[in-house]
C-alpha cells in the first residue's frame, strides 16, 4: 500500500527527468551544429546527501543517462560523487544544479 502513495512522486520525477533529458539534448545538439566551441569539460566532486547504496546508484545512473554528464566514481566513504561534465562555466553552479536537481528529486522520491 505504501508504494501506491509513491506513484504521484514517481510521475513527477519522470516528468522532471524527461524534461532534463530534453534540455540536455538540445544543449549538446546546439553545440554540435554550431561552428563555435562551447564545451568546457571537466570533473567536479559533488557532495552527496543520499546515504543508501541504492539511492547513490540511482543518482549516479540518472546523471550518466543525461547527455553531457557522466558519473565517474564514488568516494570510499560514499560522501562524494565524481562527475565529468561537458559544460563547466561555474563549478559551484554545476554542483548545486546536480544537488538541487537529480539528487533532490531522488530524495523526494524516497521521502517517507
């Protein structure tokens, strides 16, 4: 019965994630079709709020499935996720975007 209460959260998450995929695809496609070079690739260390292995797994995989980002590794203490991003204009902004975006969505999905 508890899973039934999570269905609206799952629906909101899926809508959010599909929107993120669309935006990311548009950004990468724009960079491909224009003659200018907009990429500023790099690796950022994102501090994690999620604690369980399954939630870390979800966050890392949703980040990887989003065009322009790739989860590389999780620290041994499971407090930091290393992410390669194609567009790093501001490292702090990327970290906040990932924490307030995908990680926060996963936290809301499993909130009791």
